[in-house]
C-alpha cells in the first residue's frame, strides 16, 4: 500500500480498514466533486487532493491514468469547483473514481474485509438487526453464507409484523407489478429459494391537489402504510420475488374513498 493516502486517511478514521471504513471512503470519493450536503468521514480528501490521486495509483497505474492525473495537476482550480465544468472534467473524474473503486475492492479482497454490514431497523416498534450487502463493497464467499443463513430470521420478523394486530393485507407482486393476494405459507415457500432477503417500509402523507389528483410526501408512522420484502434468488441480481404488506385501514389511501 502506498503510504501517502493511507497515513492521512487513518488519521481521519482509525477504522479505515473495516467494512464500514472502506465503504465510507468510497462514498467520500464519489462526492468529492459534489460536496454539498455530504458529511465527509475523510476530510483529508478535501484538504489534500493528492490523497485522492494517490488512491487512483495504488496498483500499477496505466498511461491513461497517469495522463489524467497530470491533467488534474495542471489545473488545480478545477478541484475547487463543485461539479464538473466540462465533459472532459466529468470523464476524468469518473475514470479516476473507477480506478479508486477497483483499487479499494482489491484491497478489500487482499485483507479479507467483509462486504456485509449490519442493518438496524424498527418497524411497528419491533427492533431487529440483520446482515445486508453493502452497496459499495464486494461480497466475499463467506459473506454469501452469512446472508443466506440470515434469511429464516428475516422472514420470521416480516411475518410477525404482518400478523400483528391490526393485521396487514399480504400480496405477491408479479412481474407486471400486479398484486396477488398471498398468505404466510406462500412467503415461507418462496423464502426457501432465497439467497438473501431485505425488508423496507414506506409511509406517505397525501394531499389532494385536484379533482382526481393527489400528491404525497414522506411521512413517519409507527405502523407504516406499506411493508416490503425482497427475496434475492441469485447473486447476479437478476431474479427477485417481492411481497407487499398494506395497512388494512382504507383511509391510508384516501382516493379509494371517493
């Protein structure tokens, strides 16, 4: 490892060489040209742009990478402007980010750092934690076992939420996004094929803005309007099964009462 970037990054965050640390680093790197509304875990990236360039050169830089780095160094003012001013700047920045992404993933594999993070949720006042794939990281073989072993517990939690009073209406979502009435047994049967599972929910506040038109904004509710279960059937992210659970109170969807 090159000492320049990692010495400074470790000063920002001693937990750099962990799943959370590397994921945060990749998140900071992609936001470097768009810093508004992003809280940096690694402020050294902002204070010394050579740290960013060093991350792009961790593994045998090719001539194109070296040429782009020379171009950036001849125009340091470009780094001080949020956003890319030209197509060339945008290409250069994304090219270097892809280099950094590849380098960080190679480091992750070399050190055997997990690509799984622990997600903490609270739905219907029921706390639950489960492992999920970090979008920024690679999945190691051991991670796949961890995710698959977590599926039964996730299904149990989801069905408990659905069946708590007031019980939710459960649906299977088909390929045409049509909702077909389902039962817990159908969820259990589908889950037997799943390699990993995820739960999320959403609630809305609806405002009527026309005779037959409603607009919504996100709302926070103890009993959410909808709960969703996503079952991943392969590691290539090509096959899924979705289940939706809708709150049984029709007032949650006011247009249905017209």
